[in-house]
C-alpha cells in the first residue's frame, strides 16, 4: 500500500476508537435516562444516576427529566452520526484500495511483452482480475471486524466497571449461547462449503 493509504488506515483506527467511545456513551446514557423517566425522585437515590446528575450539574428533579431526554437524544444522534461516518470511511478506504489494486493488475498485465500475451490464456488474465474482488471483500471484512472488536471491548469494559458481577454473568451466558450455536452449525457450514467448492 502507498504511504497515503497507510496514513488513512491509522486515521481510520482512530475513528474506530471514537466510534467505540460514542457507542459506550450512548449505551451508558440509557440507564439514567430510563430511571429518570420512571421516577425522578427515586432515580436520584441511585449512586450511578446521582453521580451523572451531579457531574453534569443538572437542576432539580422536575427539570432533570427534560434535560436528560435532550442529553440522551443528543448522545444517540451523535453516536449514530459517528457510526455512519465510520461505515462510510471503511467503505471508501476499502474500495479505494480495491481500485488501486485493480489498476495495478491492469497495468502489469497490459505492459507485458507481446510474446507473453500470445502465450497466455485470457482466462488466466480474468482470473487474476477477479481475485481483486476477493481481496476487496477480505479487506472490508477485516476492517469491519476490527471496528466491531473495538466496540465490543469498550462496551464490555464499561459494563465491568459499572457492575462486574452482572457483566461477567452476561458475558458467560452469551458466550455459552454463541458456543452452542457454533457447535451445532459448524458441521452444516462445512458440508455446505464442500458442496459449493465441488
């Protein structure tokens, strides 16, 4: 990859971190928001909600409901915008890399000696060009996976900091479900992949 693309990948990783932080903030705003909606006076008795209200310098219990509603809405919209920008940046970088790889394949193919063109089958050329699409798909999957892993790590860390016991129980529960589904579907996926390859 050219230096420009490497710089863009580093900037994209920074945007992924911002997106993960935005997701944590939007999820973290749900707890005080729902608690305030249900019962502002009772919610203020909870340490986490009281700490959020004190940190933000909000006023009395009557106005807190509207203030937290605006805060939650703003946080959710901001997280959505960051998520949209992240998806756009991943797609643009991915297809930019694919375009450069495709152009380089064409350039190297066209500038071969005449004898090479005569001796080579056209299917070999098409096969090399089609591999660019495979690379584009792999790069997109890789970037999306890195983004998802960062978000998951941030969210899990936030949950552990808020309530380690519940977070651990939820992690073990969802992990067990995922492992069970994976075990039961692995054979079918393997069998289907063999059918596709045959």
